[in-house]
């Protein structure tokens, strides 16, 4: 049977994704003594620190997404206006960071954002501020690093969506009397919205589960779900608590994706065979 | 100055009117690139401390890297795992992409979504999940375990790339080949495969990169003798900022750039 | 709906547009009278779309002038030209309903919602889509989209209407129906209309005048009848209607001969020795073996090489020399006299001398 060709992939996904996730789910329901209980979930509701972790996580994710939209939209728009070949060349500036290990990028930001780092030196030179500002090992550094890492995830789908907008629509709008600014806001922007929402979602969901960059650039002060999970495992080896946190993260991710999928009718995007 | 008066879009707005956009875009692109390539000059700095611009130039960090048995071992490990991942994920993903694209079975869609899940699930969960399960199975800190895990990340990527390639390809050619007497397998290998070969190459290279650059799963399930390069770098970053990392990063940027340019080359050749 | 005195004439002088070294438009002149329906007819790459886009303001010609009435428009941006335009793929805004699409130009002109709604309803009823205001664009058929595009183009009462192959995406039957409807609409609106097409039949059906364009230059600009019956050169003769072209030579007495067959006399004032005889297939008729040539009729004798029965007509390809064929179409009648014709038979074809079309042979 033809579908049998997909079997090896299915097996790997089951082995590496489904079974471990299933175990996590199971583990989250096991209390300290090894018995079935919801104590881990109870603790999450009771302990304020857990609530704060989720709050921080959503905060960081939301802010990062916002920054990505503000920076990414103009960039995607610029690229979408270029002739194909030039766009391909400039696109490398988006693709190169995308395919460079995030460790390298995180490390680079670590250096750039130090007290004696490039950013502070540059800002002082051009007079933005006078004494070095603490830009790393805090929320600011984390946001900057994450925005940088997430930007391609927004720009790429947004660019794709923008390219698919029929140029004649812009001509029609201009012909009907719309000034260039009006053409943008009344025709182009609304039509680019699905692509933007899709990209924003990808960014948001990725931020929720992110570990490396907040861990390095946050300096321990920005505690997100992933960092918390890791800390619990490293320090207490408390699989119950860690997996409960993880399960909630997973469910939150799935809910957001499901709602977004309905909103965007992702069916057409993923499965169109034309 | 004639360029600035030329129309830049369908609305006939000029390049000059859009100068602000070009400047903004340029700044953003610089902001994207600089943190990626800044490791390069940093790696040639003589100083023990992370400084930029370097006051003295030297190759000492490269020497440190190449002289260190630990770094070399982890690099080899990462390469090994990367190549193995590439060799496994590419055929698997291609087969899955083909099967699901061609099949008219109702289950095809569901399976497609199923195979995309590694991209949807937060990686941290895959990391700790596999850490636990592999721990029970003794697969932690093994090459095999890592290849399995990385393959699960790379396969959906391959699938998406190949599916996109198949969409622009006329399947009728395969049907013609089969009507002329070729089996489905032969038709695929003789007719379809050569025409999507550039996409397959791109998918292969990107699978390699996915594995080579992968951090978080490696942090959890690689270790000891089979620690990956990324895991070692991460430990080094967390504990003390070792400038050797700059040298290693430069090498990684170089690898990424080369592979990326190769895929661009393939893109360009694809349509010829 | 629109007073035809509110239509503007278009005056184009010396319009040139180059792409690299290629002349898309080569110093063209064109006059479109107020309220006229003029078709730009030509093959792909002839420059017809370039010219239309120049009139609409979507490209900037390298030199020349475009006037609407007395106003020079060549530097005006597209959103200030006040021309209605229908694009080939309709370019309807997918994120708006039918009514919103049509209201779009009215909103831009700050027309109040009450009057706007009224005008949209009027426009919808003119294109016979009265109940479809609330529909989304992806729910419309091709023909319906076409009409919405039209309604949107004239709802703001432009004095010039431009159409870029608007019917090319429709199937044959619908296209022919729409051609008639467009003509009726034009008559009703009275707006100056420039219509682009590559379909000569469409041009002949709809136009007051046809401007045949090729390689960025106009070959002939005249009424459909004039163009059909008196094409100015082989390109026009070939592009419009079916035709056969036979080389003819002039002798010193001013007689024109195809080989040794006398075609016409009295052409001594014509310069040049080489000419072409353009024969429209429908002007040929089968001639009995016994009928002689006469003052009014030329007779070609040939051998049938192909004979095809096509339902309402039959078609025969007749070889009159080793180099030339003439094609002739018969209406089929119930007597079935065509049934007696077969490949290989000799056939005599008559052509009235009054229906010969003689054009100069271009120097190559």
C-alpha cells in the first residue's frame, strides 16, 4: 500500500514524540509516593511562583511577537516589492541567521549587550545615554535576543503571503482613485493579514517553549516555563512537577494552534494541491 | 538621480518617495546580520575577555579549539550525528511526502498533520520526554539516540520541502511512465526523482543543519563521550564565557553560510 | 445614466515606450473621439496592453503626449486620471463583498453612504446582478465577476473606460453573450471606450473603429468594414478574417496578372511591380465547368486537395498552382451537391472582380 511508505516516519514520530509525551502525561499524574494523584497540578495552582512563571512566559512571548511584527512587517514588505532575484539575495540576510545555530546568535548578543559591549559603546558615542546600561542578564536582553531569533519565523511566511497578492489589485485600487498610502491600508494590508497572523502565531508558540536564549540572556532573572522545567529536573529531579508544567504548556500550545487554525482556515495553506 | 524618480510599484509611487522604507529595511537587515557575523572578528581577538572590537588579533582561540581533545571529539560527534540524521531523515521524509501527496486515501491528511507534530510541540518537551524514555531504555548519551531524536525533528522539514517541490511538478509524467510500462517504483526513480533532485539536496542539507545546530535536545540526551558540540558550547556559555566559543561559532557560521549558498544555488538550478 | 456629452476624447501624440532596446510603442498617434468605442487589436507583444497601461497611468512613456480633452495627462499618477478600468483577471478585492467593491471608488471620493448605496444598486441593476451585493468574491462565477468588475469601473461616472481583454477568461458562449452586453452598455453609458483584444472577431463585433497594432506601431485605424474589405497591408489582411494572398504582377499596360490570369486592369498609375491579391474565402464560389470567365468574374481552376464536411458548412482546399492554394467554404444544402466533390476532382472557383482586394507587396 502506498501509505506504507510513510510508515517509517510514522514510527519514528511515535517513538520519539508520542511515547515520550505520553510518558510525561503519565508522570505528571504521579505524586511523590508513586501513587496516582493530581498533586502536581494542585501545586501549580497553589504556588504563586508557578503562576508567575506562566505569566512571565506569556509576557515574553507576547512582547517578542509584538517586536517581531513591528520590525518584520516593513522588512517583509520591502522584500516583497523587489524583483524576484534581488529579493532572493536580500533574503539571505534573513535566512542566514535562520540557519545559524541559535547558540551562536545567543552568544553574539551576550557579547554585544555587555556593559562594555558594542551596543553600549555605540550608544554612548552617539549620545543616546551616558553610562553603560544593563542590557543583558535581564528581560531587555532576553527580548532582544529572542526577537532576533524569531524574526525570520515571522518574515518568511509574511513574505510568502505578500508575494501572493495579485499586483493588479493594487493597480485597480489606484485606478479607482486611491492614493498610494490608501492603496496600502485599504487593499494590501488587509490582504497581508492572514500571513502576518500565521507568522505571529508561529513566533508566539515557539517563544512559549523556548529555553536556550532566555536561559543565557536572562541570567536567571527571566524564568520561563522551559527554564523552570529544566531547573526542577536538575535540582530536585521531580518528574511529577516538571512534567505537569510541561503538560500545561503543551495543552496551552495546542489550544492556541487550534483556535488559530480555525481562524485562518489553515487547511488551504497546508493541503492545497494546486 | 533618475533612479529616484522611477516608479517603484504598481501605484507608480517613486523610489524617492519610498526612501524611508529602504533605509528602515537596510537597518533591519543589518540588525539581523551583525549579531550573526560579529562572532567572526571576535574570534580573532587575542583577549581573554569578550571584547569588540578586538585590541589584538590572534589565532589562539582557533588553536585552543583544534588542540582540545574534548572540543574535537564533540565536533566529530556532531558531524557524525548530523550526517546520519541527514541520511535517515531525507529518504524517510521524501517517502512520506511522496506517499501522502499522491495518495487519495482519506487518512493521508491526518497522517500529514501527525508527521508535522514535532514542529508544533515545544522542543523542551521533546527534550525532557526523550530524556526520560531514553533513560529507561539506555539510549541516553548514545549516538543512536541522538540520531533518532534529531531525525524526528528533521523529517517533517524534509517532508514540507519535498511536498512543496511536488506541487510544482507535473505528476502526469509519472503516470505516462507507468502507462509505458514502468512500475511505480521505477517511475519514481527514473522520472520524478531526477526532477526534484535539487529540492532533495536542499532538504538533505537542511536536515544536516537542523541536527548540527540543534541545542536543547542535545543538552538533555547527549553527554559524556557522545556530547555534541552544541551541548559543550552551551555548558561553556553558562559556566564561564570561553572565547573559544567565538572561534567555534565562526566555523559554524561558515558551515551554515556554505550550505545555505549551496541551497540557493540549487534553487536557481531548479528552474532550468 | 451618463450624458454622452460628458465623455472625453483621447488625443495621443508621439507616444514612445522602450524596454531596453525594444520599442513597445514607437511614436504612436491616436485620436479617440468622444463616446467612441475603439478597439486596440493585435497579437501578443504588439504593444496594445502597453498603450492601454500608458493611458491608465501604469507606465511612464519615454516621450509623447496623452490628452484627455484638453488636459495633458502624461505625468498624472494613476489615481488621478479618472478613468474606469476593467482588468483581464478582474482584480476584484477578495476581502470585500460585491457591494463594497463597487462602493470603493465612491468612498474614496467621499460620497455619502446613502447616495453611495443608491449608486451601487443602480450599477448592480445595470449589469443585472441586483441581488448579489452581499456576496463574497469567491462565491461568484466568472461571468458574474466580470460584471462586478464592470460595475465598479463605471459607478463613479468616469468619462473614459478602458478594458484589457476582459472577456478572455470566459468560455465561448458566455464571451459572445458578453460582447453584445458590453456593446449595449457602451451605448447606454456613452463613455469613450478603449478596448484591448487579440481576438479579431471580437474586435469586428464590438468596435466603432479598430486600431490594428503590431510591433508598437499602428497598421491601420478604421471602421471594421473598411478594415475587413480594404486591409492596408498583408499583416492586417492576414490578421483579420481568413484570407489567401496571391502574388500578382503589373505589366506595362497597367494590367495585373496572377501568372497568366488577368486579375484587374487600369492600374497604370500604381508604382511598384509587385502586388498581392487578397481573397476572402467567402467571396469565392464554385463555378460550372461550362461558364467562361467574364468582365465581372475571374475564374481560378484547381484541384481539390482536401475536402472537409463541417456540418453547416463544408470546406475545400483547392490547389491552383504548385505553390498556391485557395480555400473555399460552401454552405451545405440538402441537395447534397457537395457530396459529389472528392479530393482529386477539378474545381473552378469564381471571384467577382469587384471583390478583389489589392494591396502592395511589402519590401522585405
